[in-house]
């Protein structure tokens, strides 16, 4: 079951980007004992997002848009965040 941080990520990204697909991978357990791991089990995430809204944007612009949407989570409970953002045309 997804935790509250993962659920917030999913809700905000769905609302902002209406993605054709979204995959959120919680990598927190693999960072146990490392810096930034707070024991909550929701500190490290990898996201794969496919949306038409990324059309005409370069990689940096896409990441900035995602980071803006998740500003509260990135300023708080998330220690590490990685994202791959594509348009449907970029998926092979």
C-alpha cells in the first residue's frame, strides 16, 4: 500500500500532467542507514511519467515543472527524487 508521501506525489502529478502513464518507485528501503533516510520509508523516490503536456519542452523544463508541482514534498519528506519525463511520441 502506498504511503502518504507517495499518494501525494501521485495525486499532484495526475492533477498537473494528466499522464498517460505514471510509475512511482519507492526506493527508500534500499537507502536504509544512508544519509537522508529518516526511517519513514518515504524519503527516496524514482518517477517515470508520460504526458502530452511535455511536448515542446526540453528535459530541464520538464523537470522544473515537476519539481514546482512537488515543491512541498521536495522541501520536506523527500530526500532523493529522480524523474524521467517523456511524451507519448518518445516512447518506443
